[in-house]
C-alpha cells in the first residue's frame, strides 16, 4: 500500500503508529546509523536538562503553596477557611504541575526539533541513502547545505509556532472533565508527526504546495506517527530517545510517497535538483 494506492484511515493511522518500530529495526539492521543519531541524542539530553532545571528552579519556587487563612479566633471562620485553604493549595499544585508538563512536553518536542534540525538533517540523509541502496540526492556543496539547513530551521520554527497557537486554543478544554485533555493530545500528536516529517521535506526544499500534494490522503499516517511519539515521550527516560527514532520513522514514511507522481498529478513543479526517493527496501 504505497505510491498512490488507496489508504483507509485506520490502516494509515496504524502504519504511522508502528513506524517507530520499523525505524528501530532499521537501526538494528544498520548499526552504522547509530553514530548519526548520537549528536541529536546529545542535544536532546541537554535540552531535557535545561527545561527540567527551568521548571524546578524557576516555576515551583514561585508558587505559594501555603494558602491563605486570615488570623481569627472565630471557630466558624476557621471551619469555613480550612477546606478553602486545602482547595487553594491543591489548585496551586495542579497548576504548577500542569505548567511543568506543558513547558517540558512542548519545549522538548517542538523546540528540540528546531535546535537539533542540522543534526536531524544528517541522520535523515543517511537513512534515505540506506533505504535507496546508497542512492538519492547527489553530493551537495557547503553553500547548498547551509541553505537547506536554514530552510529546515525556518520550516521547523513555523510548525512550532502553529503548534503553540493551537495548543493555547485547546488549554481551556482542560477545565472540562474526562474529554478535556483530548484536544491537546490531538494537537500535539499531529503537529509532532508533522515536525518529524518536516526533517526530510525541508532537506529537499519541499514547501507548502509540495507538502499538500504529498500529504493528500496520508494525514492519518502523520497523526499515527505523532501519537506513537507522544506515548513514547510519556515514558521516563525513553523520551530522550524519541527524537532520533521519530526522524528515522518519518524518513521511512517520506520515502514511501510517490513524489514524482503526486507533484505531476497536481501540476506542481518540483524544487530545482529534486530527485524523488525510490524506496525499494522492505522494513
């Protein structure tokens, strides 16, 4: 089911969801790829430490957890204010923890993809070469590489900004019971998957028009990838490994798109020097 074949939502979602497992199998089959994942992994660890330090030393100390009870000897006032103090204290703790979770999760994924984009580009390039038997893009000059890196940084930043915008729109839903966190999860999963896909796309200078053609009928695949990565991010320590794994998984999905056929179908001119991937390896 590739190169323009009919895709059903559930099947597309599951294909994207299990793509990190395919990425792990690729790592195991080609140990040489691990050294290219080392640099983005180290960047992720540094980002992890910085965000954790910010949330612990800047946010929590600024939260007054003592509550407020005015001095009074009236027993009825004390009877009323004691539960109120407990409610206020609990609310402050929940607000503090929610703030920590928001900054940590959003910062570690969105900001991490932006900062580590040059290293992710190299990893994605090597993965694409492995999938195509050493083929793919021809060797590029330092100038073109720098231009591609800036393009990747710009596209990653745009996705991070849009993710932040829609994330802020979903925050009021957190006040609703049960379903309150669902919109936030959907936004983070979709934009997370889109951010990982952007690594390979930006490296080939594929802009908005190219992406619309390539992603037609495959958005559930992107959402599935993002969902898997969000779940992995929730596992302690495992989250540190998710960004390189997501980059590899997204590159696999990128190579399974018939870019030449799709761009031709929509009448869109490919970027100068673009060589569509020819994916011949089953993972």
